[in-house]
């Protein structure tokens, strides 16, 4: 994979609507990930998780990958790639098998997972992830790891995340045009969860909202398992476009003003604070009150978070009906580039009426000054994901095995967690 073949290197590539991030991580002997290369470039040709200009995406990816290679002093040949978009779907399925030898073996677990995931999904979709939630043996429910337990029959509950074939194919094509192989496609909301959540939060009940430029990715966890995944196709870019229209300023400048001076709660802004707003068509820039800027940003953020809250209430009702833990006792974790707005926690707590924190990547070493920020959560999560797959299987994965491979990795990760 790299010149430094003796090192175990993993590469995470996150192609977002606003930014492309490439991270090179080295798996240390103690199992931690040491980030040794970072590359990022503005994203062109992407919209709401989908490719709308292949050549532009290829150039953006190439720039980010070149930077990461230079910093890590290695040759990148394969990547773990994130995927988002409103085509992402999820469903929970159950499977049941007799236990072959009165004691559960790994083969029994594989069989019951295979039975659960063998449901018909739409022809246009393909399975991205098969994630075990819990197992039941005879009358005992809520088992995390059934291997070695005795019983007659076993039932498994698994969560399937699927994506649209063509959407996945297009983003993979863009990466392959850069001469790179895609080791695995990973739903970006799942990757971000890997980076920013603790095991306690997953157990108590938490929702991760990865707010990017074009999409908000939701991942709801309760009882230590993923219960729901969804993508809302509105995010930070609608705030930028509101600023551009409200003040008649170019979108590029509107983005810069949002990032540097924006606040999601107008009452936190000093009445005297001013901001310079560039004009279009060569007109001189104007000075506006920062509070006026916040008054444009706040309602839009409240609306975006309101959409998430509405979805969450629906999801919690479904979980309650299914007899699954539905309380989000650990609250909401906001991450992603558009989660770095001042005043966002206060704004979000009003909307969700629950505790909110901003999620930064955890359990990292190396170039932490670069990547310990919410906008790197997905890319860091891809490194964690890659690490867990490599500890299980050092050989390169064949695409055919990707679904069972994913389960094996996730189950190994679950075994570590519990």
C-alpha cells in the first residue's frame, strides 16, 4: 500500500460537499491510530453527497491526496471512503437459526447474521453495512456476544444500511480515476460516530448529527447498538446562501463571513461588534452590525436543527413501538464543519431540550493539532474503521466479501467495546 511497507498505514478519504479531507494513519502496536499525514482541498463537483461533475471531483481528490502523501512521505494506493446522500436507507431485520452443537460457535453467529441480512432490498440499492444489534438464545434476550453460550436456537437482530448503486459507483469512479483503490465504502454518519462517541454514550442513548455543507448525517445509538441512520439533504450551505442573499455579497465571501464572524444565537453578540461585508460588481464593502448577521444565521440553524428534532421524535416512536430503548440519555452530539459555529450549543439545546456537545475526534495521536476538530470527524472515523478491519484481516479485502467482512469487523469492534 505504501513505500513504508513495514508500517501499518491506513488512509481515510472524506469527499464532502465543501471540502475533501485525506488522512494517513499509522496503526501503532498498542492499537492506537497515529495520524502522520493530512491533506485537504476545497471540494468541487459535489452536491448533497452526490457527484455532479466528475472531473472537478477528481481534481479535488487528487489535490488532497497529494498533500497527505507529501506530509506522510508515502505513496497512497488504497483508501477507506465515506459516502453520504439522501439515498442512504436503513432497516432492522431479524434472523433465527438452530444452534448446531448446543454451544454457539462463530459459524452459528455468521449463519444467523446471514439469515437476517438475506432480505430482499430494492434492485437499485446495495448493502453497505450489516451491523449486529443484539442476540437472543432461547428465552434469554439482549446478548451482546453469544459465542460459547449454550442453547437450542439463536435469534439475531441486525441493522442494514443500504445505498444507491449508481451514487456509490460514481464516487468510487472519481477515486479510481486518481489511481486509487477503494478498500471499503462507509456511511459517513457511522464513521463520524466512531470518531466522536464513547462507549457509555452509545449505551445510554445518543444521536450524532454530522452537519456538513450539503447534508446532515444522523446516527442514533441506544443500548450500545446503532438503531437508525438517515441523511437530511440540507446543511451549512443554506446558511451561507442566506447570508449571500441578505447582504448581497458573493457566496465565497459569505462563507468566510459565516465561519469567522457567525453566531447561532443573536443575544450572545455584542451590540457594538461590526463586520465588513464585501459587495458585488466592484462596489465598496459595507460595515454591518454582527448582530444583524446573527439574526440571519439563527433562524436558519434553528430550522435545520428543528428538522433533525422532528426526525428524532419519529425515530424514537418507532423504537418505542419495537420495544427497544428509545431514550437519548446522553443527548445530542453535533460534529462536522458546520458544527463549529459559536452559540450553536445554546441554540441546539433550546431546539432539542436535551444536553448537547460538539464532537471532536477522540483517541488519536500524531498530528492532533490539525485533526482534533469537528470537520475531521468523518475522516478520523474512517481511520478507526480501517484499523478495526486490519486487526482482523491483514490481507486485502475482495469486494465480494465486503458485506460479511464488514460484519466481522464490526463484531470484532463490538467485542472490544463490551
